[in-house]
C-alpha cells in the first residue's frame, strides 16, 4: 500500500471524497460533502493526486512545514501537535477532526498497520466498494 495515502496531517487519502468519487465514478461522494464544498460539487470528476505527489491540491502550510522539517508526517515532529495542526483539526470540517488522533495511532502502530486499518475502515466488507469521509455506507449492497 503506497505511503502516498498518508497525508502529512494524518488524513487517510484513500477516503478522500474527491479521490473516491473519481475512482468509483460516483459523484455521490462529493454531493454528500458539507456546504463549504458546494462550489466544487458540479465540477468534473478529476483524479486527486494527494499532497505527497507533484500535482498537489493547493497551498498547505502543514505539508510545507513537514517538508521543511523533512518528516514523513506530523506526529514525527518534536512540536507535535503544533498550533497549525490543532487549528486544522478543529476548523469545523468533520474529516479534519480525525487528524490528531490518526497521527497518534500512526505513530503508535506504524505505517503498514495504519494503512491496513484505514483501508479496512473505508471499504465495504461485502462488495469491496469504497466509502469516503462523507459517504460512509455502501451504495452497492
């Protein structure tokens, strides 16, 4: 499982509503997102490369800081959890609220086990379709 699915902030990119909508060809993952994302809900489905690859999804002070400090993810930082991460975790976007707890778990159990747990959490056990941050029920079963 690629490390690209671990965002610096602790989000599991495999559950990104934009990424899953594109890969599953199911716009419902985006439609279920909070009103904050309304302006993007009718945009064409596009592949999200995540914050670790060259085609990044915009400016991100968390990503920039982690890269400057040459760390894989924020819980490996001496300043974890810092002010920037705490603000991100508490900015009112429900999926951001998992960041610090995800990072603590990631630090405790390691990347491989964390990725396995995340994949299991965000995949239907019956049909293998994927859930996303705002669509947590299988649409096929």
